[in-house]
């Protein structure tokens, strides 16, 4: 192996990107139209755009999850928080079509900005709750967030009165379905949040502090880093991301389903973060890696649907693919394989 | 002392990323001897030990055990061959009980069911600990004991297996005199039984107290093997440092600080289970020593002053204003620094670079937004690497890869960078070699002359007496009294032991 390749493959993003590229190429081979992009009615269409668009909620949640995991935490309540945020937004907007003197106008229960702020506020409160349980009560993150994961959906049901809430307010649909400059609006949301997070991590000391806390929380506190405050803040950020994802999802499907919105999202997010090269033990993380990880997962899902695998075996196929991807990305596994290859070469 | 070589290593070489940590090193351990391995921080002592015990594979050289070539692949492998080791970084399982740690891998089992016979395991472990004169509850988790006890547990584990070679890498760095005496008693017994013992320490008096031969390393190279009786202390130091080096001692020219206004005053400061309510006063430019036995409450008092543990009684006043710390960050904001006792758990952030570790406390004090530029970070790190003589390939090397003593210097640098008004040092020179120690102490005393207050915790009474203006002594978690600097060591010892 050349030194160049070694250097390249040592980069955190190398294996996730390679995986994604392989998946896309495989799709392109089996389905020649897959990689094509079209310009229609002033919008860009195509499978690739579709994948990124659909991945938006997962990408956002993965960004939040990355930072929580980086400080040795975990948040398995993101799916429930997404449902809560979606329900709160749907309930606050509500919406009805009113015919007044022959003109139909959409009216809302509360103004849309209030509804959005309300939903995000509730999400932040959820994050604060998680953070306090972990930091103040000293609970294991998985248990602490399990509480909200279980109770959160009940809460969402309560808000929604046990029903799927339908939204009748077209301006709200723009968030999940609109286009800006020919591209889906969600892309801009994701890009903006990613850029802000990136700047916060690299232009302030936040990135340094997060890595320090992840590697050695005790020493970080002794060094004067407000480890507890930062940790609570990151749980809140993660919940906020789930909240934004909830807005996108509810806007996209024009309703909020407390029971099914964001189902199993926590697992996909953890998977995306891991695929992206972030260590679950804390300290080492890659924001870009998590985005690629989320794209890998969405591509997998799309592939499974487009190939026409029956829904019953869907999860099994996904699990097998994930297994293969994780093996490919495991440094130990690659070393072992290299060992086999070298040995066979010698024998030959 | 017989002359049969038990363990013989020759031509040992080991390179890390192109830098030679060891180069053509030889070592001969004979039956029934205690052999000191000496050298400055980063000289390659721990690396040689890791090579001998299969933690890392050497690039060159051979190892022979009683004439047979060996190549241990892991510490367990070395153990099977009869080489028992205590590494510099205690690597036991903190969550397991003391007994589990001591007996791991060789639990007593019930005759028929083959299940672990816990009561027997506990008895055995307690018996092993008693050999080191330690009567502790072996069923409690290891992490519930201070580092010194953990160190003793590691030693107990190593000496309890029947081995031909025992290797101890700085086992005494966190021990008090009494424990050291106990350890030496055990080492002498083992020596009489014909065991070969390799002993690393930075305390010269310990070398002369127990070692028969000395091997000296310098910069990864072999300097020589000597009989202790034929190598005077000055010659040993020159061999380690590579030039004439005079141990001048770091005497303190007493500065009259009696009139200076107190910087920090603690009144009735205490915490249940930590220290009883204690009064303490530190003035600007003063070096206040804090003496006492292990577990006497020295460390606990410093932690209260720093806000690392919340106080449940008493008040702290800085410049006369009452303060209550909720986190160390608040104490740091008022110019207080604490270089903690436990380097590995409370000091270094192993995976971060030397640069990041050095600027960490300063950056934390500056906050999130005033992020030091890369150029500023480099400048600070470079300056302190030079000032304290930190041996590292580059300032981007992860701190965890540095030698123990150099890690300690990094933690010290981190606090000096913040230019504190009160610097609390809990055993700051632990694991630091004798030459570097002298330089570091004189640097700290220089800062004190410029007005920095120092709280200096040390188990070395001669050092306390030499450098401090005042010495407070802790006994059984209370302040037993205060002495002026320059008091006799005897007076301090009496106060520590409560026999005054
Ligand atoms: N895993 C590693 N990777 C890179 N360099 C290493 C590694 N381990 C040790 N070194 C380097 O090898 C040199 C020797 O280190 P070693 O730990 O053997 O020193 P030492 O003599 O035990 O010092 P001390 O008295 O401080 O414990 C050091 O410069 C250290 O930075
Ligand atoms: Mg060492």
C-alpha cells in the first residue's frame, strides 16, 4: 500500500465517504437513472436531492447526538422529543380554512412564529430535563433519557388528544416542502445549522472543551472548564435539533402523529454518529462524519425501497448492510483481513 | 548477593515514530539483588520495563531469562515466565474490590462446583495486604481508596505471586515514609529468598538505602552499571544528567510577609467526611507548607479551598471578601490554582496534545468566546516546554504518550500559564527527576518572591522545612498546629505524629 493511500485512509472521513460513494455507485449501476438530476419548473429534481431532503431530520438529530456522545453522553429520547415538538407545533398552529365573503383564508390558533417558538421551547425544556438528570442527579445517560423516551410519547399524545393532528395552514408547509433557489428549503436549514455549529466548535473554545470533557471529565472540571454547564447545554442543543426535525417532519406530512413520528430515530442517529467515526466512549468526534453517516443511512433506506425488498425483511437487510459497513470501517477488522491477504500472498 | 544473572537484556532498541526511546541498552539482574534503574524524566526507564515485560516489542536486542532467550508478548506472558511487574501508572480495575484486584486470575474455587470461594479469596487478599502492614477492608472497591493505597494494592498483587523477577516502576512516588519502610522490609525479605528486583525511583536516598547495583540511562542510551557502594551521589547525578550538576538545594531567603494583608482566609472551613472545621490564612508572597500523613486531610483541605468539593461549614475570604465556590472555575476566576495530586485522573487529558493541555486552564478562565489563536497557543506551549524542560517530540504529541515525569510537568505548566495569585501544589514534583525538581522549585520560589502565594503540600518534610515560610500540619483531618519555616524536622515530625 502506498504511503499516500495510508495517509488518506487515516483521515476520519475517508471510510464514511468511501462507503457512501460505493452505495451511490451500486445504486447507479442497478438503476441507471438513479444519479440523474433534472431541472423542472424551476426546481432541481432527482434521487440524490430526494435523499438529502429526506435525510434532513436525521442529519440534524445526528449533529446534536454527536456532541452529546462526544461528552460521554447519549440521548435516546430524540425520537420522542421530535414527536413532542411536532405535536406542539401542530396543535398551536391548528389551522382552519375560513370562507369570508367568498374568499378562503387560512387562519391559525396562534401565529406561526409563536407556534414555532413554542415547539422549540418545549424541545429545549426536554433537553434541560435530560441534562439535569444526567449532570445533577448523576444518572446514566441511557437511563436518564430513557425516561423521556418512554414518557415523551405519552406527553405528545396528551397534547394531541390522542389523535393525529392535521395542519391546515399552507405557509407552514413551506418549511418541509418549499423550494429556495431551486433547492429544497430543508437543505438551507441543514446547511445553516451545520455551519453555525461548525463555527461554534472551531472559532470558539467549545470544541476544545468538548474534547477535554469527553476524554477526562474530572480533569476538565479541575482545569476550570464548566463541564456540567456545557454538558447540560449540549443535551439542550441535541433536543433543539430534534425539535427542528419535528417541525420539518410535521410540515412535510402536514400533520403530527404522536405515536409514529420519529419512531426509532434515536437508533438511526446513534448509528449515523458511529458510522461517521465518532467514538461512543467520548472525546473524539466528527461533525462532518455524522452528516455523511446520516446520508449513508438514508441512502440505504432509499435503496431498499427502490430495489423493492418487501417491508417485512426491510430491517434485516438494513441490519446486514450496516453490519458490513461497520466491519469495513473497523480498523481491527481491516488489519485482520490484511493479515489474511498477506499470508495467502506469501503462500502463493 | 550472588552473581548468577537471572534476567539479561542486551542491545535493546525501541523507536517511536522515528524517535529513539531506547538505543543499545543493556541490563543484568542477578539473583538476590535490588537493582536501581536510574535516569531523568524521559530517559527510557519505563519503556525498558515495558520491553522486558512484553507490553511493547523491542525493535532490536535480546532478552534472556536464566540463559534462555525469551520474547514475552504480553504482561500475562511475562508473568507466566516469572516476571512480576508494577507499572508506573497503576493499572488495576478501580471498580472491582481490592480482593478481586489482588487475586484476579487465580481465585480460590470451591472443590466440586468450581465456583469462586469468595470468603477464601477475601481472607487471602487480607493476608497479602497484612504482609505490607495494611489492615484495610478488601471487599471495598479499589477506587474508594486514595492513590497511595491503590499503589500498595498493586505492589501487594505483584509480590504475592511467586516470581523470580520483580519489577517496580516508581512504586514509592505516592507513598509516605511509613509505607516506604514497609515496602522495603518486604523487598529485603524477597531479596533474601533470591529474587531479583528492579526498582525505579527518583529518590536518591531510597536508592542508597536498599539498592545493591545501579544501571543508569540517559536519553534512551545506556550509561553504565555500578555498584551502589562505589558510586557516590554526586557521581550518580552527573551520570544521569550528563554533566556536572550540583544539588544546591532550594533554600528560601525568608521574605518578611508578616505585614502583608492576607490573600486568602479560611474560617471554620470543613466538610463532613473530609476535614473538620479549619482556620487557615495565606499571605501574598508567602509559601505555606501543608504537612501530615497520608489521609490526614491535606488534599481534602486544598480541594475545599479550590471549590472542587463543596464545603458544608465555614467561609473563605479573598482579599477580605467572602466567597463561596460552586465549581473550581469560580476559584480560578479569583486567581486560585490547584495542581492536583492525582495526575492521571485529575491532571492530564491524555488524548489532547501537549499544547492543548498547557493552555486548557487559561482558556477555561478566558471563557468560550475569547479563544486563543493557534499562534498564541503555540507560543505559550513552546515557552513552557522550554521553561520546564518538558521532553516531547512536539507540542502536538498527545500528552498520554509522554513519560510520567513529563506529564507532571505539563500539568504544572498548565497552572503556571494562568499566572495565579495563589498556587496550591499537591505533591507537585511527584515523579519528577532530581535535577528538574530543583529547577522547578526554584522557579516557583521565584514567582513567590514576585508576590504569588503558594500552598505547598508535600510528604517530604526536609523539603517543607527548607522552602516554606510557615508550615501547617494536619493530623486526623484537623489542623494540628502551625510552625514557622526553618523549624527542625523533628518539630514537624512530632506535630505530624502527635507526640509533641
Ligand atoms: N507510546 C509512545 N509513543 C511515543 N513516544 C513514546 C511512547 N512511550 C514513550 N515514549 C517516549 O519515550 C521516551 C522515554 O519514555 P519513558 O516513559 O520510558 O521515560 P522514563 O524514563 O520512564 O521517564 P519518567 O521518569 O518521567 O517516568 C519519552 O521521551 C517518551 O515521550
Ligand atoms: Mg517512567
